[in-house]
């Protein structure tokens, strides 16, 4: 990989006329371009062994930032470790048809809210069915908006324990290596989503869709097509489930490792071609096209892209998990190692000159305000 090639470098080099972006995209781009630079401020460190002085700049901690997200994977997984059940899990993916991509850009809050709601309503309906699991299902759902080529590909990943908690307090395990029939899931999900979009249009929540008759025409055509739902029986080992879950919850549209090269005009990205057995390939995008595709995947401010449902919902998770473990006759031991301030207190860095750890912080460097561009000024 070319030295220093990164998403941050590409945005800095190719992002033109940032003032034309909406406020959320301006804010995110500002964070990414300032991450671990003098604009964020930082700490001054001193090495007691060789007297070397060095500066470590603060990170932006934006959820769209490739520099920050990979560091949070391990911490997030550690917090989830005690909530994973010792049962098989299923990985399901609910895909939104590409014909709705334009509506997603016009009304992301409406479409994403309906998407999560319809995915969970579909799973919960099958979980409650007396002929299936006859109980309350649990699920962790994660919104992804991209494909490998950074194109718009909206879908929700769900990790679901293979069973349900019945009203009698018993655990009702799935009877086979598939959770629910995929075609039945797809048709109910399609019906709920189309119905929800029709209702949203009637309530003027899709007011930016202005072409006459577009709502009825598009939704009628979508009801006549098959919607893609994927289901796979996956991991049974607790640690593997946590790692699997952490990768999906913290993944962002692209990473610095995928940016292979940047020149004056183009960005070269690596990607997996799933049509060729996940073969690694490279594609070359113009700098402007790379920025355009990257900006497609910035989420509205405040949108929760990771959500927990059923017996994994935050309001009842601990009580329900205790019930399930009692039903499974398992004794859950408390985690002995807790994260104590790992997200707010940075460990002392290794000296770049003598490579010894344990440097001493000698001062805090204030943020350096940058002028000359509306994108970088602080609000």
C-alpha cells in the first residue's frame, strides 16, 4: 500500500466546495479530516530514558472514521462478552431493493426507521408463532448502507440466538439448522415495508418525492418482485460469536487498509468480488467519485445503526438473560476483568526514538483552529 494513503488523505485532497454539503456531512468530513491532527489538540509526552519529546494528537471518535472505529472493536466486544448465550446463532441479512436508493437519500430518517421496524416485526412474528418457536426472540440488528465497491447497498445484518424465551420461562430451541423459511421471511418483510412506505407517503413524510404517481408506481412494482433475505446457521462458540458481532457492528463503508494508492486524480481501492468467489480485486475511481460514494454512507445525526430487540433489548436484557440461563441450566460467572476508563484515558505511548514504554505526559496541547475554509471552522 502506498505510504500514507488513507480515507483522510483522499477527502482532504479531493473534497471540493464543502459548503454545498448539508450540515451533517460537513460535520463528519471536518471530524475525519482533523482526526489525529493539530486541529484536534493532543498531549505532549516526554521519555525519561532518552529525553525524547513527542506529540500524540487526539482522535475525533466519529463513528464514520476509519482511524477511530477499528480501535473501538475490542472494547465494544469486551462489553458484550457477558451477554452472549451458549447456544447456536443465526446470521440473517434483509436487503432493501436498489429501486429505493433515491428515497433513502431524500428521506433517510424515514426509510431507515421503517427498515429496522419491519425487519424486527418480521422476526418477532415468526418467533411468536406457536408452530415455530412460540416465544420471544432476541436479535442484534446492524445497518449497513454499502457494497464492496462503495455503491449504495442498504441492508440490515441480524445476529439471532437460535431459540426463544417462552411465556412459561422455558427456552424453546430452534429445531433445525435453519431458523425460519427464507421465502416466508422475505414476503412478510416486503409486505410490511411497502405498507409502511405507503402510510408514510399518505402522512406527507416522503414530501421530497415529487414526481406525480411515483409512490404508487414504484411500490406496486416492488410488490411484484422478490426481496432478498439471506439466512445462515453460523457460530456456536461464544468468543467467535463476539468477534463476529463486533466486526459487523463496527464496520464502516471503507477502511484505510483498502485505500491502496492515491495520486493527483484517482484513488485505487481493493475490494472483494463476491461474483468470483470473494476474489480480491482493485478498482480505480476518480477522486471526486470516491468522495461522492463515501458521502453516500454518512448517516443522519442521532440515528442508531446498532439496535437490540426482544430479550436482548436494553430495558430487559439482564433479567431475560438470567431467565434463559436458568432455563438452560447454566451458571453464569461474572466477568472478572472490567474496562475501567479505557475509552477516556489513553495509555502512555511507546517512545518513537528508543522504543521504551511508559512515557510521561508533560502537557495538553489546545486545538489549533483552522481558517480559510467553512468545512474546518469550529462551531
